[in-house]
C-alpha cells in the first residue's frame, strides 16, 4: 500500500466507486436500470438484442442501415473454427457448461487476425466475434454432450432465433423467439457487477479481450451471481408443489440457507428485470402447458419475502434470476444451460466495459486495479520477521 493512500476498509467494495463509466446506471432505490441513457423497460419493449449490442458497443442506437450491417457482421462470425467442435468432443460429457464455455471461449481467437493490435476497430471486431461465437459454442456443447449432430447457423435468423435453432435443431415459434430475445436484452448489462468487474480488472492489466471475457465467465458461474438461476430451478423442483412452500422456507431460513433468486447487492426494491420477466414466465408456462413453475415462483416470492422480513426485520426482493429460471425451463432449455444463456447475453456488456477500460481516455479509472487488504495474519514483530528453521517448526 502506498504510504500516501489512507486505507479504507470496505468489505466487498460495497458502495465504493472504483471508476467512471458511461455504459450503465443501476439506481437501486428507484428501480431503474439504464443502458447508455435508455430505460430497460423501453429497450425490452422496442429493440432487439442486436440493437442493444450495437448500443453498448457503439454508444448509440443504430440507424436502419447500420443495424443491417451489424447483423450481417455478427452472422459472418457465427461459424466458429472446426477444431473448437473437435475440442468439445473430447471433453467428458458431464462437464459443467460454464466450465466448457470458459475453456472454449479463448479458442475464438483463431477467427481474429488482429488480436491485441491497437485500434478501436480491432477490439470491436473481437467483441462481435465473441458475441457471435459464444452463442455457437453453447449450442454446440449441448448437442455434443447429448451425442447429437452440431447444427450449422442459419443466417436468415436473428441472433435469438438462430441460437434456439442451433440448440434444438428446429426453428423456434415467434413467441418463444421473442421472449428469448427480450431475455437477452434484459441480461445484457448491469454496471460493475462481479463478472463485469472481473472483466474490467483483467482488461486493466492490458490482457486481451478474450482473456477478460473468459475470466468473466468464470465469475458469472458462481451461485451468488449468474449461477443463481440454476439454483432457483433446483429449488423449485425440490419444492414441487405450492403446499410445500411454507415448510421449505422455514427449514431453509432456520438452517441459514438462501432463497435463491431473492436479494440483490444494489436493488432495494424489486429488480426491474424481474418485473418484466414474471409475465413472460407466466405466458411461456401456459404455452408449454407447464404453469406449475411460474405458480410456484409467484407463491415462493410472496412467502419468501414475508418469512425473510419476519426473520431479519428487513425487506428482500426478487432479482433477475428468480423468473428467468421458470421462463427458460418452460422454453425447454436444460437447467444447467441457464447460466450460459446469461453469458450469451452479458458478453455484450462485458465487451463494452473492456473497450471502455482500454480505450476511453476521458473516464476516470485506475491504470490498474490494485486494492489493498487489511493484514490479519500472524504478527511480525516491529523490528523484524523471524524465520522458523525446519527443526523448530
Ligand atoms: C445477492 C446477495 C449476495 C446480495 O447480498 P447482500 O444484499 O449483500 O446481502 P448480504 O449477503 O449481506 O445478506 C444480508 C443478510 O440477508 C441474508 N440474505 C440475503 N439474501 C438472502 C436470501 N436470498 N435468502 C435468505 N437470506 C438472505 C444474508 O444471509 C445475510 O444474513 P446475515 O445478516 O444474518 O448474515 C444475496 O441476497 C444472495 O445471496 N441472494 C441469493 C443468491 C442470488 O439470488 N444471487 C443472484 C443475484 S442477482
């Protein structure tokens, strides 16, 4: 620690601003999520995931021709090198898809001739290569681990439609594709959350964007972050019926467990994304003739909030993972793919942050993130540390 910097203890950096950013504003008290000046509610209702990617990367919404060019550019990058499929085929089929995604993502470098070369146009190429490639890897892994043939991308389809097509081998119906596209819009960006901070921290070392994104995928895989949607579904299955909710919550809270999908480090109100996802989950459950998962979620949310308040004397609210779990499940998506779905979307936000970290000169940020830590280890005398010889240990 530099002598001139006074240490401030703030466990987990809560409430500490570590840089400036123009990408996203999360107003936790006001229930507002804003991507580059646009409210999430407006974006979810009016624009596609591709438009959001353009907005995050190019700092404004695209004009018609710009969007067409951008869509074309993403489509050109959907086809990933054959040796990535060969790599996936040699992996044990029970490997967690997030681990697979984290390992395979840097292999996309092969499509990138200018990796690491300075120039905003080069890193934008990489960002698009990652957005397109991560979706292909995820779909391919689902097919390969189930001993099915990999499906080539269909360039007549949007990003959301094409992902579902590569996953299932059939084109999705319009409503499923629309809900999936909206869920990609909702998951795209969320300021300095754990995985984005990971990406920025890696980028601050001047490591390249593939390295930063692979690290962010690792961060996202954790149960307290993007892994929560998988745990929400596990919890819903364990509960199984509405009449078992009370007992389940009681046992969970009494044993110090967490109701997954509730609580957030920033929001002190319901997460605006959960509010948009809830009716989508309900509708998708009806379409799939599986209303149980939404019904269970709704009751669990109500009862969980009440029980938490009684126990902790404070409010708790649903987060993005709460209703995305039942939504994705009703779409027929395998539960352990829920976190990769998060990554397929969030890669756009991570990439925008890596670009801001490495290229935006105006925004105040450290040249390298390097926080301190309060040392609470063994005391070393004021004068000198004494080494313990082998015979004295
Ligand atoms: C997301 C999360 C880490 C945010 O944490 P936070 O606001 O910093 O709150 P803390 O972790 O400091 O928790 C404060 C207290 O509430 C409890 N709490 C927080 N979320 C809880 C939950 N979902 N269920 C039960 N108790 C919870 C904590 O155990 C802690 O109790 P304590 O004071 O007795 O130690 C936390 O709410 C959580 O673990 N949620 C479940 C996982 C999840 O859904 N993650 C996805 C986030 S988008």
